[in-house]
C-alpha cells in the first residue's frame, strides 16, 4: 500500500470549498507519490448522481456501474429502471456493486426494461399489493415510488399520480414524478405532492413545462416550491431547456439536486455526457460553485440516506477544469458557452485507484 499526497487545488468541506494544502489517501498496490494539482482542481469524496439508470439484469437501457465509477461517480440513485417485476433481482445484483446504490421503484411493473414502451401497463392493471410487498422488503435501499407522466394520456397520468401517492403514503415514503410530456397542468400535478416529494425534469421546455402562455413561470409552480417540493434536474436527452432554467432562476428557483438521467444511449454523448459535465453546465448557467456541489454532495446524499458519504477516508476524486471555451447545449438547440468543464483526472474508491484522464 502506498500513500498518494495531493497538493494544491481546493477541497470540499462542510463550509464549501477551501484551499487545499495537503491531502493524503492510502492506495492499494501503489507506491508513495506526491501529485501537484493545478489551482483549478477540486478534491471531492466522489460524485453522487441522484437520478440515473443503472444496468441490471434485463435492463439494457442502463449504464454499467464500472462506467459510473470511471467518471468519478461513487453513489447513484436509480430512477425507476425497474418495477416490481424485476426490482428484487436488480437490487440483489446492485448490492454486490462497488457503487453505493439506492433506487426508486417504478409504479409500472416493467419499469423501463422495455423502452421505448408502446404499451405501458394500464394503471388499473398495476397491483398496489405487489408494490407494497416489494417495498416492504427493501429496507433503506428503496427511496420511494417513481412515475413517468406523458406516455399515454391525461387520464392515465391522473391515475398514476393517485396510485403513486397512495403507495408512497402506505410505505411512508416519497414520490418522484417525471414531468416531461404530460398534458396536465402543473397545478394539478403538484397537488399530489407532499413536502419533500421530488419533481424531476422541472426545467424542460416541452409539454407539461412550468411556464404559462406568456412565457412566465406559473404562480402555481412557485407556490408548490414554496411549500417544499424538491426539484431534480434529471437532464437526460429531452429534459432541459436553457430559457426555462433562466426564467426560473430569475424567480429565485434553483434545483435541489443535480443529476444526469443517463442511459446507455446518452452515456458519453452531448448534451448529457457525464455527471461532471452536467455540474459544469449548471455552474456556467448561473449556479455558484458551492451551490452546485452542495446539491451533489450534501442534498443528494441526505435524500438517499447516506449522510456519511463525505466522511469516507478511502474515497477521493479530483476534477480538473479546462479553460478552453466549451459549448453546453440544451436539448432544444440553444447553446451557452463557458470557460469551465470539470472532468475526472484522479479517482480512488475504497482505496483502489481508477483510471486517470478518463474523458480527456
């Protein structure tokens, strides 16, 4: 075992980023070495992706755990890749992963194992008892119930919202609601939310978005945020629009969690690419450095029940940023330019070194 000593850059702390003098970590099967970091480098305990799709048996849509680890992500929340027809098998598989894994149970029995899904299970054919049965055996690994609006019609969306609320109340948990594509008004959608429930894709610009006919942020949406619903970026290939984001920022609305919604189809591809690219995009878009990383390193772990995440002495990720101008497109064709783009350069997870310069 060797000791890697990182000098320079900034390191995450309870107060945000502070100047790093010297940070050491034991690394298996390595010799001692000193690594001098550029001033722009950030030292972290690993990244947390609050909304992604993780590979499991029968879910080709998912990204493999080794891929997440290679990008500096050491904890994830799978966002409903599986429903009760496959979640238990996937959960057993995930428990053997080096990643820290939590997950949302899709209300659809098939989850996203058949995607795109031309015939999702109708709400009347979904077994509430099976949802409750699976949830009762999940202990702390299940975060709540995930539903995807906008797949069929408004009546289906209403039924899914009622089902998710009923199931979550029965198990004493949260709901996460996919907003993009619904024909329902945001006021109707959020009436099913309790304080602490998650609205994902709130900054998308397609059907079901949070703006009114005049392009203003809906007052009903503002009211729901004020009463405590939480906002998850859930960027993905269809769920982020710069204009919606900027109009929300102007009203003081910011995301509570920053996440990728990565799938096998979007892994390593713009406009999603990887977790650190999405974090960089949010900073370029107007969040401060500390705000962005608090969403990733404080809020997300707290919601996932892994509050001690940042105290693991055997985990370390170093992000470096290029000063070259980088394009950050949304999903609808608008691009914002920025001079930062954080990417992983060093990774140690559970004392094991990862590959350097993964995405260079």
